[in-house]
């Protein structure tokens, strides 16, 4: 019944088409005969599109100096300030194979591909219900935990984005690992031990999120095993070997993340990851327990984050204090808690998103359900303290409201809210180019969502719209700019606040913070220097001034032709009307003020 409900709740995704990374996948999988030839003309068509071997190795390579960084920068799909060693490359061969099958067996039908995602999610929900039933003694409490999980909207986005199927596959095989591991440890069956290790490998080969599976295996050994400590650690030996071999193969093939802000590689940048863990971990945990969307973190200004962090820590502390009597008496509850805490660690390598909480929710909802069930049935672990009982009932009411009626409302609303946000983001990629723009360089003065330009050529090729000769982003639209024309072919950009890459600060939720946070293609450890120069086809960039952090405050842009030449089409983003409008280049010696979002 829960699996059927999972299908029903996910049906709104069937008609959502291809979004964002799905467009890359289309280019990688559709085959050369279906690719728009204009991608080849501008030099960014995928190599050997549709071939299985290329799909297995390259499908989840977003940016790599060895593969596509130079081509993307020359075309303008990545901006000029991109770090020249930026790497965002994942090895997910099992997930890649399922996408390859979509195009070979189902002809790339968008609806069938969405249905394929839904099937994996429904199967994962069925396994999750089995896991709860095998570990939680009281049947209705196990069911309550599964309902909590089902109603959480963190599963909606992996079904909405076809390219996020890797999370659903990793979750499915992760749950299969836990079930098989539990059967092995209870019945000492060698077959189930092999099944557990095999499913763990499949979880890792589906997505890096599979590391959270290993987190729950550690929690199982520490909290649920009844043998001595030597045998507990020995029970983890097969899984540990699989994880180590997977990671060695991952690194030897050159996969990983480096040089940006969206993804962090804990093995290559341990200090940055540690800072991210301390900053993001509390938000993720508090959001999971309270039902506050983890995505909200990305929409906050830096000053707002510093205010919210103590609030998140305070809420977590309160929950742990109230849960303490249960945790002291119940080893399954301790298993859920340790699994939850450990599974948060790997997802701190990416900016907080609800869709990354799929593994965290396993333990969190199991723990919450046991607390609610024990409180309502007056189990013997309850504290007799009057203040504790008041706090426990207050927390129980809050948790039930957050994960039942509020969760239902959010589950119903999420197709509409996600569609509204997606539409607003898509507006930043709508250049509305007329016929003939294939021979023009599009110059965008203030791009509101610079990282979104990596999708534009594939989006236009997919929709068979005009594809410009190149795209040139002068600066992000995060803050106000002053633009001065110095000669016939040159303009000077100067930041009016901070630097060219920073944003205006205002204590509110705003998409501009998301645009900046998710699109940082040069991390703070890769500063520029005055005199930094980059040559692009028909345009040269010279950084004139940098701030104390090595970020540009002024830059000169020199074009091959006069700025009024018809081969250049100038655009600027209008924050008031959320659209691109023509930009009139100032006369020589004159300047123009371009406002920011506030």
C-alpha cells in the first residue's frame, strides 16, 4: 500500500519533461543523428553520444579540465572567471546504464523516463517499510515511520529530475544492503552476507550517496550487534573492503570535485569539508527533524545564516534532551540516531538540498516514530520529571504536526512550488534570440544565474531554437555595477559594492543568494591577481583590481570589433521584471550604472 501511495504521490512529475542536467544527458545519450548539428559547429557536442562505454564513464562528468572545460569556457557556457582546474566529475556507472536503457529501449520518452524514476522510488519505499517492520517491534509504530518518510517531500525532486535517479537507485540498493545485513547477522547466512556486500557495491556505483549505507552499517555494528567488539568490527570488514576498493577505483580514474563551491571532495579538501560539515550539518539535521526545507539554507544571506545556525543547534539540543530517556533504554533507537548522524556527513559535501536527505530520513523517521509511539503508549522508558513530560508532549505535538498535516500540505503543494521556482530559474536562461543570432556573439552585462548558462546551448539545441555563435558574460548580476566605455572596442566594469562576484546583502530569503551559492565556479582558495588575463574568441579580459580575498573588483573587456558592430548583441538583466532587455552601450568616455537585485 505504501509503495502504491509512493507512485500516486509522484504522478505529477510525469509531464515535467527535461530539466537542467537532463538536457546534458539528452546530448550524451540521444546519439549523433539526433543531436543538433549546431552543437558541433560551436565545439561543445558530446564525444561519441549514445555509445554505452562513453555513457558509463562520462555521463556524470559536468566539468573536467581533461574533457570539456576549455570548450565550455570558449563558447561561454562557463564564465571567464571559472577556475582553470575546476572539476565536477562523478562515477555512477549503474545509474548511467539505466539512462542508456531509457534511450535505447524506450526511445527517450520523457514520460517513461519519469515513470522509471517513480518505479525505483516505490520499490525503495517497500524495502524501507520492511526494514522498519524488521527492527521496530510495534507494528503501528513501524508503519508510522514509513508514513513519515513517504510524506516527506525530499523524495519529490529525485523523481522530478530524471538525472537524479542516481539517488533513488542508491537508496534502493542501500536499503537492500541493510535488510540483507540484518538477516545475515541474525541468522548467520552466508548467502545474505554476499547479497549485502553486492547491494552495497551497487549503492556506491549508483551514487556517492551510497556512503550513507556504510554509515548505517557502522551504526548497526555499534548499537545492534550483541557480540564482543572484535566481532562487531569484523562484521564490517567486507563492507569496509568494498568502500575502500570503490574509492580507490574512483580516484584512479580521475573522478571527484575540486576548485568550486557546489561540490567538495572530502579526500582532496579535508579542511574545507570540515568547515562545511560544521556549517551545513546542523541545518540538515534541524531541517530533517522539523520539516523545514533544507533548500532554504541556500536562499539565506550570510548574515541570516549566522543567526539561524544557533537556532538550529538549539533545536537539535532540545530534541536530544527529550529523546535521552528513550535512547538510554532502547538500542534500536540508538541505532537510528547514530545512523542519522553519520549519514549527514557525506551529504555535507554538497550544498544543503532536501533531495539529499533520503538516507538521513531513514534513521530520523524511525527515531521520531519510536519516540511518538512510546510516549502515546506510556512505555517504561518515560521520565517521571514534570518538566520533561511537558517538553516531551510539546515536542510530540510539533513533530506530529510537522510530519503529518504539514507534510501532507507540502506534498500536495510541492509540484506547484517547485514548478514556480523552476520557471523563475528558467527565465534566467531565456535569451529570446531572433533569427540570425547564429552569427552573433551574445554579450550579457549582468547574468543573474551565471552557472545556468551551461544549459543554454543544450536547451536551445533540444528545442531547435537559434544557437548564438558564442555567449559572453561580463559579470554576475549579484550586485550593482558601473560600466565605463574607454575606447571604441573596450568597456571597464567596476563593482559598486564588494567585488564583481559578490552579492548585495539583505536579511531575507531571495533567489540571488541561491544563484551565487550554487554557481561559484572558483572557490575562495583560488584567488586572482591584478593583471590576470584570459583570451577568449573575439574577446579579451584583463583583471585590473582585486580585493583582499583575490576577487576582481574591476575588469577590462576588449572586443575584436567595435562595440556597435552588428555581430555583437548586448543584453542586461532587469531585476524588476525578471527578463533580459537590450543594453545600450555608452559613448566613449561615458558610464552607466547597472542596479543589483535590491
